[in-house]
C-alpha cells in the first residue's frame, strides 16, 4: 500500500439523505472569499472529490461538504457533488451544524443561533443542543414561486434558481411504495430522458400523492437530473410541494412530505409571507471515517453504478 493522502470525514444523514463532511484532508482552500474557494474546489481537486464520493468508498447518493473559516459567519460551507452544477443543498445546514456541535468543533452558543456562509448567501439556523446531541435544526428558505402550470406538471422555482417539476401520481404507478419501486424507477428514467431530450431544464422531478391521512400530507419521490432517485423526501422537494399546494383551491399553511422509505420532512409558511417557508429537521451522525488515496489502486478514484 502506497499511502499518499488521508482524508478524515464525518458522515451524517438528514431524513435519509447522506452528507460526507470533510474535516481534514489535502484539500487546501485558502482564498479570501467563498466564491474563490468554491472555484478552487471545483477546478483543482477532481481526484479528491471522486475518491470521497464514488464507490467503493461512497455511492451515488453521497453529498460532499467542506467546512471553511468565514469572516462574516460562524463558518463557511462549500458543497461538491456527483453533479458539478449542484452548489448548495439545504440538507447541508443541519448536517454540518450537527456534526460540528456534537464533535466539539464548534462552540455552543447560549441562544442556539448560528450563521452559515454559503455560495448563495448567509443562512441563520437555530440548533437545539442538549446533552451533547443536536435534537433539531430550524431554518428558513428564500422565496419560492410557481413559474407556470402545464397540463402534466407545475414548474416550481426554489430560491430563485432551482427548478422542480411537480407531477401527480402517474397512472402507470399503482402507489408510491417500495413494492412499486420498479415501476417508479422506470417512469423516472423515461421521463427525465424525455424532458432532457426536449430541452426542458430542471433540477428535479417530483411525483406526489396524498397519503389520505390529512389534506396536507403527501408521499413523494424525487428524481434528480440523471434519473436517479433521491434518498429522502428532499428539502427542496418539500418546499416545492408546499408552494404548489398553496396554488390549489385548498391551500394549507404547512405540509408533511413522506418518502418511500417513510422518513418525513415538514415545511410551514413563515407568518406574514406567502412564498417563504421554514423547516425543522434533525441530522444523525452515521460514522467517522478515514479514507486513503493509494496511487497503485486501479480504482483509486472509484466508480459509479447507476
């Protein structure tokens, strides 16, 4: 074994969506501002990103995060992903604040309020920290809006630049359950391929059905741009569903979004607003890892199975 580089990470998940937080590595981000550090991360460290995201060390659902110092917030947060266009994920907020507080890498504040600098601005979160565990993280979204309604779907814009197509449950899928996963995956891949071929730009495709429990509870699945299934209800998806629901004849002030794996996220309308929402979620630490870069390994940068 020829050990050239060692990477230390903390892995967490938020409602099933996995985040790998890089704590120590050979990645050096020492520029003066977060945009320059983002460009450096995306342009100069492709091998390192592939090693941390790909199999056999990772998988298609892993999201990468790097915590850096910030002059204007408690810390800076950068993302790296299998899709290089993904520059921000709301799930990274509870994921990183939980990992940092629970491992002592961030000093606890009396008011539980923390500021996180990202490429798309500073987000304020409230983290409930008791007995060395973060039990919930509250944050608020930027503006969402329904851009247009087509016969087949509603196009919802989250934060002014991420677009989601919200579909009702297709007739070809009996229900959003694990036993129907094969037909769900087939529909998702066929639809993403058809939309991409037609030049439709989107960040995700959502299919949703009411659970029957209440008028504001849905079960949904989200397909990312390559047709792969998101492993959680999805922060953006939950925001998009609530925004779409507000444009129906029976608008509700909150919405519960349940995944095919039974994890749940709840979004609420922020009082005195019509298109900004809050989410309170919990992240769980799943492991602390050290990964080795061995130049002699024929799979040193890993691979993906889709």
